[in-house]
């Protein structure tokens, strides 16, 4: 390593050490005003960790004072920028509950809901936070119908809805992979009821045909006629609702085989 690089590293270490020692002195100060000003300074520099440490220390002292409003609001944003979304959501909610008449209350309510949305995981996992975010955003739109955040709020509701749709659809399809065909049919029915305008309805209608056909195949003889007949009904529903469906050709195989099975089973009864 060259002397130049050694010198630069030494300067960096020294600078970091000085910065840390300065922060420690502020942190140990008994004067909340010193911490308040330093917290605002760190916040302006986007040092959200140090800013939040100082704000959290003085929050019980400044609550009720003019400075308390800014501390609580900035602390919530510190937590948001640190990706502590659930903490941020709680902090934003506390803010608008405490300072409901503040000029920042509208933004705080929006960020309360948006932080919930930011915390929601991939559609494959539990979507409780997505549902909570949707409900919170709808309440926000009802409370602030002309808000500057209206478009973002609508987008959050739309994206969250799509995640719930995707999860519901994939959960139903998973039953087919697990050979739990009766559960699959019931799940596709529930999916259609819960998401009547979903973009997945066409494929769901086809998969319902497949699931009922496979259920008939593994059923005891006394239930097969009924279930093959139901497969024919589900096929007709697919044709009626989606006459140009890309799945019709695949579904026709189940229709043809079910028609043959129904004919044989009826003849055996004679």
C-alpha cells in the first residue's frame, strides 16, 4: 500500500473518530436544546440514525412544547428512511393522533398508511399489512379527498389489491399441485367471489374445469357421474364467459373425455 493511500485512510479514520466523539458528547448532554439542534442538523445531512437517537432521547421532554411537533414528525421519517417501516407507521399514527390540527397531519396520515404498504412482503407471504394499508389509504382518501397525495394513495390501493389477487389465485392453483382437487374448486369459487373483476378469472375458470375433471378421475364410482357432469358444466361456463379464451383448446380435452365418461357411466346404469 502506498504512502498516499495510508495517509488517506488515516485521515478518514481520524475524521470518523472525531465525528463519533462529537456525537457521544451531544448524546451525553443534559441540555435537550443541544440535542434538538444537533438532531435537526443530522437530519438535514440525512444521518437518520444519529438524528433518531437524539430525537428519541428528548421526545418525552419536548412533547407538548412547540419543538415537540417537529421532533415527532422527523423521528417518524428517520424510522422510515432507516426502513423500520412498522415503527415509522406507529410513529406517524401517533403524530396525527397527537397533532390532528397540525399542517403536517395530512402528510403524517398518508405516511402512516404508506409505511404499512412499504412493510408488506411478497405476495407469497402473509398480506395482513397490505390489507391494513389498503384500509388506511381508503380512510385517508375519505378524510382528505383533494389531497396532494391522492394519486399515490390510489396507486397503493391498486398495487395492494393486485398482490391480494395474486396470492388468492396462486393459493387456489397450489391445491391442484397438491392433488387436493375439491379444495381447488372451492378456492376458485371463493376467488371469483372475492375478486369479481380480476385479470386471473379466465385462467381460474379453466383451472376449475381441470380440477373438477381430476377430482372425478379419483372419485369413487358412485360420485364419478356427478363430477364428470359438473366438469361439463364448468367447461360451458368457461365458453360462455370467455368465448375467445386461450385455454379453450386445453379445456376441450377435459370436455371430450368427460362427455365420453358420462356416456359410459349412464350406459352402465341401464
